[in-house]
C-alpha cells in the first residue's frame, strides 16, 4: 500500500549531530527501498555540499542516485524544494530529508507538517552510541544535541559495534530519560530495514492483505508466506514464525492482525497510545464503528500516529473487503507486540 494514497506525499526527516551516521543510514535506505520513488533533500552544513556528494552524483540541481532515484539538495527555501517535488510530472512516492548535523529537526518537522501537499511521516534522530552522552553534556553543543533527541519519533542508536554491552545499556537509559516517548533501535553502519523506517514492503508481498489471516494475529518475517483463514471474525490466535530480515540489524518481528467487525474509535485510540516501545512502525486500513462505510488509513512511527480518510476503492484493491487490517513491526520478543495487536482488535 502506497501511503501517498491519502493524496499527500509522506516526508521522513533524518536528523542527528555531526558524525552520527545520517548519510550511512540514508544510503542504506535508498539501496534497499525496492522500487519506491524517493526524492531526497540534503541540507548540507558546509559549503562543499559533501553530504549530497556522498549520497549521489550531482547534475545541476538534480542528483541521479545509484539506485535510480532522483533527489535535489535544499538551498535556502525548504518550501520551494517541497513544491518542486509535489509539482513534478511524476511526483515521488516519498520525500526523505537529511538535515544538517547542527539543525533542529523539530523546526523542519513543523514546517513539513504544515506544508500543502505533504504530510510528516516521522522524525528519525541518529545518535553515535560511542559519543552521545559526552555530546549531550558538552557546554557548547549539548543543548542542541538533546533537542535533536527530544524531537525524535525513532532514535537510531548507531555504531553499536564500537561499544560494549554495558555502554549500550547505559546509553539506552540516558536516551530514554531525555526522550521517554521515543522508540529506540540499535544498529551499526546505519543498517536499519526500510520496512521499519519507511514502511515500504521489501519482499514483494504486494500489499498489507498478504500475510493477514482473517480473525487472527500472526507474527512472522515478511519472507514467510501466511495463508488467510476462510471466514472473517474478530477471533485472534497467535501464530509465530521466524522473524529475521537480512537487511535489518537487529532482526525485527512483524505481527499482523485483521478484524472482521468495525473498531470503536475511543478503544482504538487507547490501544494505540499504549503500544509498547518495541514497536517501530504500524500501518493499515481500519473501519470505525462510528462510520463503518468510510475506511481510514492508520499509520504510525514510534508514538506518532495518524488516522486519515482512505480512498473508497483501497480495501477492495488490497483484498480486505470490509475488514480492518494492520501490520505492526518491532524488535524483540513477539509476545508484547502480539498483545498490542489484541488490544487494537480485541476478542469479542
């Protein structure tokens, strides 16, 4: 499912202090994002434009990426850069913005969130596990570093291969104290699965309907085919499968749930607000009891989520009919994620 079905292009912001590994993360995403058309706006701090050069080959105001995507670099006018992408003959399916190491992602997020034709999908802040605590306490840049962390929906704790387990745990606690509502994922060399960061389907499943069993929860790898049950209901039975993604570090778990009856909005909001921190991303199509004939697109990253009207043809295109169908992607044991799915679509 292309989330730009809402009519607005999703914008993902990648922030973090100098040297954290933003460009490594961006290159990994672009290399493994399948066929999705991604425009990349690179906001370099220095005059050389080194970050953009490391991402792609520059050609006038347009850059041809190694994976065939197209990007441009942000000059002084962020809005003009967004408008250029929105008004293109073939607009991108997603815009990814790499902010400079001294930028405050929250400001760019407010700008992107209010710009016509786009919607803010998520703010990612990349941190260097080896240096983040000393950076955060620095008398000159510490306040900026902490604000970058506080703005994050998803904190990418990078360079985990350079520190021991004790340092990783203490850094995770330090980050949690500064951003208690942000989700954290540990990695090295910027290797995070685009399915987690961007919500794209890397394994050719063709949409959310594959991997959903009517009236069931399933936890599985996107590589593992799952056959749907025969009749829709709200009954859910956990079924666990291997949960490893070759492109992810660490491996992630995907839990899929489907409900045959419309969901109550208040109960859904309560369940979404209670999603555990191990859930990186969730998305799906839901029908609400208050207005069952109008499907909604649900999408969330970490603690940020939104519910928007979906095109009326979308459920049929996905093969889910009148059901609600949701994917949750996270790390760690499947149990807490399965329980979160049960709260979203409880047993009647």
